[in-house]
């Protein structure tokens, strides 16, 4: 019952453009004695444990501590402070077990602080500030002048950096196959992770699909508005310009749930199929997707499945 309550509660959060962020510390930041706050979406966290016994493995990357036996499953443990360059003066006491993009892994952290509820509008993109491993900055106290800040880590980039063999896949054009869009149309895509955008673009190129790529739900929404005006000037509708919208869920400023809901509630756009393409997997998220009216949901990142899903929604 508690699981269903959790799902219902988080569905309600998503419908109000809110989410929960787990806050943790990784030690002293490089060159300072400050212990900055970091965050990860609670949906990615399967469980939080006091640090179990870890078995060091040969030939592991320097940022991998080894493996831990968690409920009979052997899970790779990543030294998160080492990845981001922090010095955990209090030691690594906590393990975050995460489910992400079809994989399970664990991150060792110094300490876990709290879970906060936030509106996506209080999460700002960090890309223009050269964030690197950080996708966004969360304003934990909203618009308060001296709000605390938390850095939201780009887990896609971290996994690709730490274990490139497992998280970098070559796209086989022959397996992906061509996807035919209606003439003159594009796929409008939104994702805040640079590495995710790169992989999506590689997939689109393998499909032979023209696309427009944006970095947030707000950017995608603004692009829809702009393209609608241009279409009208040509005596056309937005459906003559955009065949499909592909959106991530977790994005600063406007998340994928809000973008999808806005599209489906707007008479101009509601006929455009929306595919949610996310590293947040599981039945809870599929329930959310149905609640906001998306046409399909697919876990990141398999280009063949993405191509098949685009074909499927177009055939409807």
C-alpha cells in the first residue's frame, strides 16, 4: 500500500510541476573548505544504505571502489567525491543505490542531508556556466534572496566518463532503420544533458530524421510557439512543421511532464504526438506519463527502440 501511496503522491507532485531532490554532501570542494550541497532526483534512488563491505576488483577505473553485494545483487560502487574532485574529510559513510537508464549502480557519498520538494521553475540550467558534470543549480529556498543552492549532477555524463564501455554504445545504422516523417516536418527534441543530446542526435542521423534540438522544456515550448507563427505566415499549421515531440523528464525551468501537459492542453498542439524519453524508469513514471497525456514512454537509450517508437506513434 505504501508503494501505491508513494506513486500517487509523486504523480500529484509531477502534476504540480514539482519534484523531490535528495541532498547530500561529498566533502570539501577543491581549493576550499566549503562542503557544497549536491542533489539527485529521488526517483533515481532505489535505497540509501550505511556503507556496506565493498570488494575491490582488478582493473577497475580509479573512480570505481569495487562491488557490493546488495540483497543478492552485485552492484558497482562509484566514488562520487573522487569523480567531482571533492575531499570527503568525514569519510564515505553512505551508499546511494540508483536505477538509471536501464542500469543499477551505487554512489558512495560523505553524508545524506534531507529530501526537499521543489518547483522546476526554481531549477536553473548550469550549462552556460560551464557546469561540466552539473546539469543545473537548484534554488532550495525558491526566490529567497539568500537561498541555499544545490548542484544537480549529470548522472548520464558521470556514468559515461567512469564506465565508457558500459555506457557508450555504437549505433548500427542498419539496425536502426530509416524513419520517414511527413514531408517538411521535423522531430522537436528536448534534453538538458549534453551527452544525452549527442546520443539522440546520433540516433536521429542514423534514422535519417530531420530534427530541432533544445535544452529545456521551456526552450522546446518557445520553439513550438515560434514555429507556429512561421507556419501561419506560410498559410500552414504547426502540424505541417512538427511531426513528433521527444522530451526528457528532468529538465530545469520546465520539466517534461509540464511540457507534455501544456502541449496536450493547447488546441494548436494537442494533435502532435509526444514521446517521453527518460532515464527515470519504472511503473511510477509510466503512470505519470499516462496522466499527462503522452503518446509513448521509452527508457534511454537504445536507438533501435527509439526509431520503432517514433514509427509507432506516426502510424497512429
